[in-house]
C-alpha cells in the first residue's frame, strides 16, 4: 500500500516537472528582430583627402593705438567706455586746463606789449631815417661837419637795430602764445583714429601724467590673423595663397589669404610670423583661431556626414553585417572635408553602413528592403 502511494507521488512530481519544462521552453523562444526598411547603404572605401599643416593664431586689428597723456593734471571727464565705437577727432578725455588758460592769458599780454614796442620802434626808426636825410642834405651843402652827420647816422642805425630786436620780440611772443595754446590743447584728448575702445586705464578724478597710457583703440579697418609657422614648415606658404581659418568660438570656418611672411625667425620658438588677411563682419580682435595650410593629399576611409550617428558622447554608425543584421558600431572620426568625414578607427574598407534613413535604423534589427538611390 505504501509502495503504491510512493509510486503515485513520484508520477505526480514527474508530470508537474514536465509541464514546467514545456512552459519554460515556450518562454525562452527567440524574439523576432525589428525589421528595417527605407534606408540606403554604401560600402566604405578609401578616397583621397587633403593633408593640412595646422597652427594657431590670433585675430588682430589694423593697428592698436594707445592714447596717452602729454601733460600733468586732474582728469575731469572720460567720455567713452570699453567696447564703444569712436570716430577720428572725437573728444575722449578732458584734463583740468585752468593753469593752461592762465598761461595763454599771460602769453597774450606779452604779445600785446611786444607789438606795442615794435610799433614804437618803427616810429623811432622812421624819424631817425628822416632826420638823417635832412642832415645828409646839409652835409652835402657843407652846412654841417662830418662829426655831426656821423652822430645822426649812428642814431639811425641804432633805431633800425631796435626795430629789428622789437620784431624778434614779437615773433618770440607769438611763438610763446602758440605754444601755450598747443599745451592747452593737450588737455583735450581726441581720437587719433576711428575704431573701438578695447582698454580703458583711467577714471574721472584720476591724476594724469605725461606719457601715461589712458586708452587703447583698435583701429577700424580690415582684420588679419597673426600665426606662427615652424621654420621647417615655412616653405609650405607663399604670399597670396589661400588658407583655411577656423574660429572655434563661433564654430565656423572662413577662407584667408597669406598677406605677409616676416623673414625673421623668432629665436625662442624657432618660428616665422605670418599675417593672414581675413574678411568677415563677425570677427573681433583678439579671437583665437586655427589655421590650416593645404600641402598634399592621402588615402583615407571617408563617410558621408549623414552616416555618422551621435548618442550623447558616443559617435558611431549603423553597419550592416552578415544576414543583413544591423549593428551600431562606435567609430573615431577625424577632419571633415568636401569628400565627407574621415574615419580613423572602428571601420574597415568594404564595410557596409547606412548613410540615409539612420533615424529608422535599430541596433540589432534586420535590413529587409533597402531604398534605391
């Protein structure tokens, strides 16, 4: 009886185990892959890509002009701030000019006195000349002695000399007044060029001293880029050749032209200074740039930009492998060019990748029908 019961229990256990295995086998059945349609693929190939020599540089204005004080005095006004545009001749800074106005007043008085002295000396000279002419006539008529005519002649010469000295005094007084007015003009500092104020080193109330820099103005006009080129690469450049200029802060590239190659090596960096002319309305002096100089080509794996798929910090492509299985593969890319984007690693020649319709691709999917180009 006990044996029959044990056998029955064992049979029940075996039956239950079989049911679980059948249920488990149904749950572990392979899941169907997503089907991908309407995409376009290409075979990765090697194509010629340009080779560049890369260096860095800085955008510069035509000239940076420093406005400095030429007299000592208290600054009574600063009319502009950094970033403001100014035109040539505009008043920038004023310095207390009361002492210079007093100097002008004194110089004007001295000039007035000198002119009066000149007028008096002129009248005295004229009288001496007339007197000499009358005495000369008397002397010719033997009416006076030679000593008398000599005395009159000497007086005439002295009168002429006094008049000449008075004329020089007027000239000196005029020069003194002009100098006083010039110094007075130094109290009003005006823009020597049109441009933008990039640095202000003075405030109202400060004391200015001769030679002290007060403002720096970047002159308005064409901009250029200063770059340093290694001495072993300078042969790659020539005047008027085009180069590629990248502005990282603006995420864009423009074309520049080699303007000047300074034929002198910097002893510290062993490099040449090269100036590149650029044309762009959105450039500002001081911007950091990268400059690329073309010097040949090489073979490289290249993909259309549309094939590259970015997922956060990851860069990859959808490749199509055996049995049309689609896989997201990580790659490392290089420079972009007219041919496309260079693939540095992650793919091999003849690999098949999706270039159009990447938004329809799914990692692990199966490509069923490809769109015809």
